């Protein structure tokens, strides 16, 4: 464990300003929010590689994270900082920027009252838009004679159920003859997500060390506080770095709450970039394989979901009248499933968590409403092909030879999945 702490403490703090992440934050500061980034819809232009001659889509399988939400947990997490900064303001210990920060936190506290963890209006719209695009793109799947059943499953969380509701309400507008089989509950997490104390220690080690080495706490204090000693006293033993990280984490949900939010306008690109690097490593430690965390989440969370997807697809191939299986859950399902499959972007098992900002930018992979889709195609001879989509975009599995472009033989894909399961 001592070696692990040393490893993270030695992480470099210099990240090239010409990196993809830095440029993304320059363009849109909220990309620094990582897995709290609202969904980025793909361009419809040229999004599909034409299927090989004679192959038509007949089955659609989907697992989607809920749409944009409020922060999870207890509102006291927000209220604690509101009260702290309010007290400091009463002692004239806040700068003008500090007063702006307090106002943003007060706004978020008010918005979160009785709303912790549920879908926002933004999230509801995201799901309806995804559904509309999927129907338009794979219209043939949803208008087949003899295949009108859509199986809908949701995790027990309210935000997942709300997500599924938005999705199927939009779909039903376009497909009046579909028959929906809807259910939800604990069994429909489809992932085990067993506790792992060792991973918990690794995650905390990543967070603590990268906060120390990446965040400029001196600049943070100068920007927002007139009296550092009063701020330290108010923290009651918590480090300034941890407080800075937590405050920025609260602010990062602003765009999910309102498309017009300006909560990140208080920080410059470099400050947001440094936060994003820390948040990215922490998110990766939760969800994907890495040099430090191994393949635990792949096998513990990813494998059961992929097994479910493959089994239901096999039933559809045999002819059970199902045109689509729709599942609504969490990033803790989407990311481990892709990590298990080793799709492009997840195909470097030896990557270090400290480098994930460059190799696996979280805002691209596990934003709100992130999703996994597999689409099955068949020709008249009964040959089956499969295409995998990450966040509605065609992707690949570098370890498997494609049949053509992003299309794989179903048997090759199934073999890749089952031998790993």
C-alpha cells in the first residue's frame, strides 16, 4: 500500500495545453464536469456506415444511463458549504468572487431541495431526443410484422424509471402498434457491483494524491477569500484542496440543472482543466480497468450486463417476437460493460489512472445519458451481423476482426463475450 501511495504522489502535474481535453474545456467549460456533463448528441450527418449488401436491421438492444440529474446523496453536502461561506461573508472574509461563489451555491441548494438524485428537465429531454433519433435511424426495427414486443427494464432508482418513461413515451409516438413489457426493480440493475475495500482504498488514494499535486489551492484561496486563517478555521480540519474539489464538484452539476447555468464561469480554463484531470482519474477508478485497479469492475459489473445482453439477443434471433430490449440504469453499468468489451477507447488495460484524462476523457464516455447499443442485422440466408454503438456513435472492438467496417459476425462477437464471461 505504501508503494501505491508513493506512485500517486509522484503523478506529474504538467498536462499539455494542446491536449484534446484542454481544448474541449476552452470550447465548453462544462466538459470539465466529467461524468456530470450533460449528454452531447452526435451529428446525424454520416453517422452510419452502410450495412453490407442484403443485411437489414431487425433487433435493437440498449442499456442507457439515466439522463441529467441533480446531485445524489444528502443536501447537507451543499448546505454545509452554503452555511460556511455565509458565515465567512458575515465576517467580511469573502472577496467579490467569493460572494459570487456563495450566490451560486445558494442557487444550487435551493434547486436541490426535495430533488436530490432525480432527473432534471434537461435529463428528461435528453432521453426523448435519444429515443427519437434511434427510431429515425433504425425505423425498420420498430415496424416489423411479428416483432412488435419491446421489453423495458429499469433499475429501482426513480431517475432510471423517469428516464425509461421519457424514452418509451417518445418511441410510442412513432410506433403505435408496439407492445411494451415494462418492469423495474433490484434485479434489473444487471450488474453485481459488489463491495471491494481494496478498490475503495485505491479510489481514495487517487483522489487525495491528485488533489495535492494538481489543484492550485493558493490561487483558490486568493480568488475567493480575504482571510485564509478564517477559512482554514471554518474547514475544521478538512484540507483546502479537498474543500476546493468538493465545491467545484457541486458547481459541476449546474448545467444539468439549467442549460443557462454559469457556475463554472468563476474559474479559468487552467483551473477547470486541473479539476477535470482529478475527477477523470477518480471516475476511472470506479468504472473501468486500469493498471492500478485491474479488471474487477469488468468482471463484477460488466460481465453480468453483457451476459444479459447476449442471452436476450439470442432469444430474439430464435424468434420470440421481440424487436427491442431497453434497459435503463447507471454509468456503473455502461462503463464496465464497454470496459469488459474492450471497445475503442477502453482497449488499453495497462493505462494508468493518472493518464485517463488523455486516454479516456470521462465527459466523452460516461456523460449523463451515456449509452450502449447493439443492433443486429440479418440477410436472407439467415447470417447475422452486429454493430456496437457507444453514445449513438459507431465503435469497434480492436481485438476482433470485423466482417466489414463496424459490422461484426454475431458468432465472433458472441464468442468474444462468452469466453470472457
